C-alpha cells in the first residue's frame, strides 16, 4: 500500500506539473508580473529587515520574487514546473534582477537547515497529494527556516461556495478518480482536466496545519480566501 501511495503521489504531482507547464498557464502567470507585491504580502514582509533571505514556494514566473528583490530582499523562488522556472530566469536576466530560481520536486527542499528567515506559499498547499505528505512537506519547510521562522500561507477554500466535500465529486471527478486507489476525502481534479487538486474547507485546513511544526499566529478568512501566518515551533 505504501508503494502504491508513493507511486500515485508522483503521478498526481506530475499532473500538477503538466498543468503549470501548459503554454496558456505560462501566459497567465507572465501577465501577473505587473501586479507586483500584494497588500497582505507587503504587511507580512514588512516585519523583516531588508536583505533577509526569503523563499517563495510555488513561485511560478516570479511575480512575488521580483517585487521582493526590488525592495532589497535576498529571494529564492522554487516551483515544480520547469517551464515556469525557465520563464522566470529569462525575465530575471532580461531585467537584471537578482533572484535565484530553481525547479524542484517534493518532498525534499534542496537547502541546508535554517537557510531562510521566512517563506511564502500562495495557493500551493492544495497541490501536495495526501495529507501525510502535506504534513511532511511542512516539516521540511520548518527545517529550512530559521528558529521562529514564519510562513505566509494563502489558500482558496470552499467556504461560502459549497456545503460539503461530496459536492466536488462531479462528472469530472468520476472520470479521473478511478485511475487512482489512494485518493482521500477532498481530493479532486481541476474542472475539465485530469490535474490534481485537494479541496479544503477552512476548518479542515486549520486543523491540518495545527498538526504541523507550525503554530497559526494570525488568520483571516474572507469568503473563499484564507490567509494565515504560521510560526515555526522550536522543540
């Protein structure tokens, strides 16, 4: 069963990679570059002195990375989709912005212990297959953060949209789910596509995060948008 879960985790994660390597998705992310840093991100990073080392997990083509670097931070962006990283590197070279970009695949982060002061995860957590793997990934993030390091996590949730997880089990789900044996409650697929996505209600997301090596120090839920700051618990 463990071997099946590991194999299926790779398949599900590769379906996410396929989604974000798609040319249309690349164009969408490239258009986001002009948006710069968002208000909540600015409020979070304002707690850190300029030149702090920051990690953007799921950086796509670098919207947040470039904004942070221009403010004076030492930024590294990582993403599972190699074409997103390629495009980010091209932009960095063309605009002469000093950001380190690299492609990686979970669960291991390619950094030494205590490499970063803080990290960002914008709508990334939902793409990690299986609850145990998500918790393990949070443990890995904690490893590469300084003592008391923090994560700014934002995640779309089902609150105010659906009443229960059974509502996600539509024709699209019934089309692709039979290909997998280890799906869990809330696991689903992007509308009209075979790309994996885990759906959360905010209450369940909070409960899951509370089992990680982090404590939630602040959170805001506004309709289907959940944002929180997580602080590493040192043991």
